[in-house]
C-alpha cells in the first residue's frame, strides 16, 4: 500500500531551539508552540518518520509566522530540503498582513519549486470575511501559477484546544467561489464543511475543494471514515499532521473503508491532484 502524507509540518532547527524567544514575539506562533510540550520537528525528523511508516511522498508545510524574517527562513529551509529529497513536496508561507510582500514571496518560492501555499493558519483570530480578504492576493497568485492553497479550518463545536478559532463557513464559501480556478485543500476535514457537500449546490461550489484527515483521531470517532467512504472518498487526502500524529493513529479507522477507497485516500487522490510528481 502506497502512503502519500499530504499534511506535515517542519521547522528550521534554529526555530525549534529558539521557540521560547519566538513565542514571546510572535503571538500566532505562541498559540500553538508556546507550550514547550507541543511537538516540533525538522526535515530530518520528517524523513525518519517517512522511513518508519512507509510514507513515499510527503507535503511539508511551514508556519504562518508574523515575522517576515522567520517566514522567509522557513520557506528557504523547506525549499532547500525538497531540492535534496524529491519525496518532499514543499508548501510555503506568505505575509498575511502585506499583500504585495506576500505575492512577491510566493512568486519567488513558486519559481524555486514550491507546489503550494500553506498551511495558511490564523490561530489568533477568527477566520471571517475580514481575515479572508487578507488572503485574496495569496489566492490570486496561487491560482495564476496553478499551485494549491491549503487553508486551516476547524470545527465550530466540541472540545476546546489551542488554536481552535471561529470560522465563518459562509465567508469561506464566498472566498472559494471567487477562485474557481484554484485547487484548495481545507485541512482537518474542513472543520466539518465537508458534511455540507450532501447539499447539491454546495457540492457544485466546492468542485475543486479537497479535505485532509489531519488530526481527525483527536476530533471524530472512527465513524468518520465510514462517512468518507460512503460520500466523500474521492475528495479526501490522508494527512497525518505529523509530528502531532503518525500514520499509525489512522490505520484502524481507514480500515473501515473498502480497499479501493482506502487506496484513494492513502495516496491515489493526492497523486491525482498533485499531478506530475
């Protein structure tokens, strides 16, 4: 069985070493990684994870730093690692507060081989119309360059955890509608937006929108995999959210689906969406 992990995170070693200081300066980073027990890893850690669990391809994402220097440092680290290890698929970040700077950085990174932008995440404030407006330049650039946008979303009910924000599904749908030539991955099963694909008009509006399974074992019972297998399997990508979780946490749940559908979620769908890799 081939495994394509469409959602992992890496950091330059110097960021991991200096996380305490960075947490004091970057509010967004502090929400998730201010806790010294929050797991972080570098590229070597991801490559080791891939070897242990038989992962053949892996999307590696940076972090939506508020500091432009850290953002560029992370982008360069990811791009350089991917140039050495073809099994790594680089996703990069852009300044969410400065559209001109964001587009310039994305164009630079896309020219160097970045396959997408993301995981774009606003952990310190709501994902509403005002926040999504700041992503317009990023989305237009990714769409023009035929790259992929990965956007952090989370469910609006249930237990509270670090980085859980209010997400306005109406505004997310409006944002997606403006970019119907852009492939978008909504992380964490779209925070449940995927369930509304049972509505024909929503299914049509989300024709180029996909979902990953990142952190699903922390949020849903294994019944979620039966839902995926019945209604959504062609649009779902396996994503571990490593180093938060590994492949092992998903195997039992994935076994709830028929073999051909498992194969699609484990790797087939990602290979189709990412194309020539």
